[in-house]
């Protein structure tokens, strides 16, 4: 079996998150590093959600709203762009 190479990566975590992750790793019987690798692998393996129509307006660089700018745009941008509640 071929040996897999790895890269060392430094991640800064809030103390409470690190404590919770360490506790989860302990419960699973794996090291903290292995736990992080497993969680990251699971996260990147999931297929990204596609917005309705299959194209995200952010990446198409075309106007998606040409009316007056709502005062709550920064809070409710998903509602305006994707017709989704936050």
C-alpha cells in the first residue's frame, strides 16, 4: 500500500470549540488530528447546494435586482438573491 503524504496546517480555533472538538475526538477514540481530518473530509465530500436555476448570481456578475435598494439588504440578501429565508 502506497504511503499517503500530508501537509502540516495550523488552524486557530476559539478555546471552547477546541475543547468540544477534543472531547468529540476522545469519545470516538481518535486523535484530535484524525477527528479534524474526518470532519473536513465529510464536509468537502458533500455536494454543494445549487441555487434555483443552477447559477449563482454572485459568480455570473450580472445585476439581480434593479429596483430601489431595500434598507435590510445586508441582513436578508439570501431572500432577495435566492428567495430563501435566512
